[in-house]
C-alpha cells in the first residue's frame, strides 16, 4: 500500500475522522500483529507491528506518559499508507506490558534506563528481524521522546534518523517553585513515597477531560477515551514519585549527552504545551545545534492531535524528513 501524502485527501479531517477511521484505517489495522518479549529485567513487554510489502523503512514509535497502542492508530495508518512498516512498543507500566507496582492505573518505574534497554531489546530482537529493509527510523513523543533521545545517544547507529515530538526534557509543574519541587521529590525518597501518586495525580475515574487535556481534536480525544473506558490495561492515569525522580535522571542524561546524537534528528515544540516546559528542550538543542526545531505555536502537547491545519503540516514535515533519510 502506498499513497501520496501530499494529496489533499490523504489525511483525515476533524469532521470525517470517525467515518474514515472505520472505513479506511480499521481494515488496515486489522492486519496488525502483536507479541511479547522479555524486557531488561526479564519481565513481559508488549508490542504491535504492521509490515508493508513495499517498505521504504521501518518506523519505531516510542510513546508518551500514560499512552498505549490505540492512541497511535491513526499514525500507524498514516505511516503505513506512506510506505513504511510500523512498530510500536508499549513501555513498561503501560498497556499490556509489565507493571512494576500493584496498582494498574499508576505509571511507575524503578530505573528510567530500563525503558531505554527495553527499546534496545525490541529493536534488536523484533524490528531488525522483521523489517525488510533493515533501515530503521525513530518516532518519539513526550516521555518516549526522552527515552528516544537517550537511546540515540547511547546507541547512535541503530536509527538512521529520529523525530522527537514534544520531548520530555523538563516537566511542567504548573507554576510550583522549582526549589519546592526539589525538596518534595527528595523528601519522597526519604519518606518512602516511591509508589505514591504525585500531587494532583490519581487513578482513572472514567471522566472525559476534554478540553482540559493535551489534544485540540475533540474527535480524536473521544475516539481514544471510548477505548480507554473499556480496556483496563489502557487506564494508566498518573505517575508516582519514583517515576518522577527517575524521569528527572533521564532528562538530565538526555540534555547532557545531546551531542552524542549523530544521526539526523528533528524536534517539534508545541506553543501551548502544559505537560513539558520548552526550557529543557532549548538546553537540549543548545547542546546539539545539528538538530532542527519546528515550532507549532497554536498546538497543545499532542501536535498529532492539533487542529487540521497544524496537524497536516506537522505530519508532512515528519514524512518529508523521513523521505530525505
């Protein structure tokens, strides 16, 4: 399957999203295969993939905080229709992958770099085996962007190029004084709050949060919410103190080692992002001026769920970048 992504009818609009997802994307998504492998600590990591007979390259998706495969259904279809095989790893603590704490709604990790090593095992053991071209690209978003950056720094030759979309390089604590944040996270370790929810975080309550969310597209948010309500494995909803402390380690590592990324890479920044601060991304970019930045000032955190104009522009920039590599 191969379609021209520059054609005006290639992308789904806000009004026809649900109809075209059912009529065009669903039959393709029915061909998705899934599997599990042993992660960095020997526990189960789940994945999904879709092979394209006319594969230009294989795209590996590294998703964000509290996300799971259905959030990327549309993206899977877009990449596949543009000529790529697509691979998706559900990071530990998400989807059908292993949880490091008993409560299913919590995102918890005891070592941030297990995310990176899980991804390495996925690339080596699944993607390189299944890909027809053995040419592998990275697409990463938010938390997955930090994981992806750390990966490209540690294993610089695995990905031929990489996209970092709203990468998590500095968390947005909604105006809380950074000194207070540092004191609180330090105290959480002393007090043994590792598996306790961060302030304002909580379990899944079945309440639709639109428009107070990271998406501008109501149709896409509704599509995902209806799936999330029905599948317990997809109801991750908040992070723990340990996840926060470990993520800070990952972000510091990513920023410090940015220059080690030698493959072509681009970074997308959202102007209305309430999840991550642009300051961390700017420090990262300063340490590697080879990485080109694109700004979407009128977009929230999920640029792939922005308004029609920005979303289409965003996808075309991503696909143009891949076509050049």
